[in-house]
C-alpha cells in the first residue's frame, strides 16, 4: 500500500511541473526537489489518499448477519425436538442510497485533490520567490564588489593627483568614506544571503549547508496573458475555487443521501432449524430439519425529525459553500489586482532604470575623464558613482519584482 501511494504521489506531482526556458533549468531542478521532499505537500497528498478510501466505506453493502441459537431445553415438535437454529440476514438500503453516499465521499475526495494541487503550486511559487531573492542578493553583492573596485581606482587616481599637488587630500578621504559605507553594505548583504540560503534549503527540505547554484543573469519574464483572460482563468481554473465547487457537489449528493435515508430499508433472511429424531419411530418425516425462507423485514422511518435535520444540514452546507466561493473569488481578484499593479510598476521601473543606468554610465566615464585632466568635479563624480550603483541595483530589483509578480499570477491562474 505504501508503494502504491508513493507511485501515485509522484504521478500527481510531476504531471504539471512547468517546462520553461533553458535559463530556468536550474530553478526547475529546485522545483522538482521541493516537490519530492516537502513534508507539507506530502500531508496534502495523503489527506487526498485517505479521502479516497471513504467511498468504499460508505458506498458498500452492509455485511450479512449470521446468528446461532442453541436450545438448552429442546422444543418438542411433531417431527422431533428442535436442537439448534441458524439464521442469516442481509440488509438492503433504499434504492440509490449507497450510490449517493459514495458520490458524497468521492466529490469530497476530489476537493482534497484540488487542495493538494493548490499546495503544490503555492510551493512552486514560494520556491521561485525565495530563489529570486537569493539571486538579487547575490547580484547585489557582485555589483557592490564591482563598485568597490571602481572606488579603488578612484582612490589611486586621487592619490596620484594629491602627490602631484593637483588635488586636495580631502578627495582621498571622501573616497575612503565611500569605501567604508560600501564595505558595511557588503557585510550586511552577506549576512542576508546566508539567512536566505537557510530559508531556501528548508523549503526544499535539504541540508542547510547545501550549495545553491545562482546564475550570472536571470531572464526577465513577460506576462503573456491579457488582464481579462487572467481573471477568467482565476475564476475557472484556480484550484481553491475548484475545490469549493467539489465541496458544493458533495453536499448536493449528501442531500440526496439524506432524503433517501428517510425511505424504508429492507432485510431479507433465512432460518434453518436442526431437528432431532422423534421418540415415535413411526412418525413420518421424523428428524427432518426445518428451512424457513425467506424472512422479510422493513425499517419504517417514523421519527422524521432526524431525517429532516440531515437534509437541512446538507442544504445549509451548500449555502456555506456558495458564500465561501463568492468570498474566495473576491479575495483572489483583489490579490490579483494588487499583484498586477506590482507587475506593471516593476515593468515600468525595469525600463526606466535600464535607461538611467546607461545614461549614468556614460556620465561616469565623462566625469572620470575630466577629473583625470583637472581637479574639478570630484564630488560630482562620487555622486554619479552612487547613482550608478543605485540604478544597477534598482534594475535588478525591478526584474526580480516582475518575475515574482508573474509567478504569483500564474499560481492564482492555477498554472
């Protein structure tokens, strides 16, 4: 049974893992690892597997009853004394009751499966989001190291000019202050990267010392769906909403089963009595056993309140499911509108900072050239260096924010 469950787990697990561009191959490997190892996801799957077993429990005929009776004082009959009695009975629920019970359980199992699918997609989003954060922190460390190298070049240039009497010693001190600030930022980013590494490995449920592969560059994704098509997909394919639909269907089947519970049920049985030899040997049929077939019984549902309460309970749960779906739909649409706003903002920022970084880079080269020939514009050169650093970091942040927003939108869409 354990092997059976494991096989089904991996079948359900991998049929919907997305295959995206080659640049995302490393991330896909981490998604696979998380799907295989995450204990929370396995809990959702086992809840679904447990719910699947309910159908056979409530949708199968009751076991037959067999009774044995021994006459301590044999009852004398015309053909001889009755020695013992065997009876068998089979209970038959009203027509369609077992089917309705089975359908109720099966629809609820489908609801559990949709929750498993939702948990799987949410896990994939969490892994992507954590991976993007790691990439940004790694990229920020690299950018700051490059800026430290640039400032070291500035310091050497300033030292040469100071020794030649062409610049003030304050220029060198200013660079020293900038270097100290960046060294502090670099230390903070390294601590942040360590913390994010542990969080990421915990998502994958692997050793915290596991080395994470981070690419040199990350592909900037684009949203390939219109706003209206996304909203349509959320309403029709979001796994949380589909799960509620199955809950509603389950309660509709429960209402049918409750109504059928108020109908009569039947029992059919046989009695077999073993008779001993009569004291009168001349008696015809002496010692002949008695077979009584059939015995028929009927359960009369006189006390109607409990059946009416069962029906009312099922109807109330249907209303609950409808209201829950409306509330969840509104919540998901609000979440989409917020993340779609973030996506549009990130897309604008990405274009802006790409342009600003190119412009700042050109300005930096001009200022550096001017400072090499005269002592002016040193402070402006440092300000431009800080701007260039900011634009480079903001460009990477915009790309990460856009990819994260797209990942969450795909999760809402059930993709």
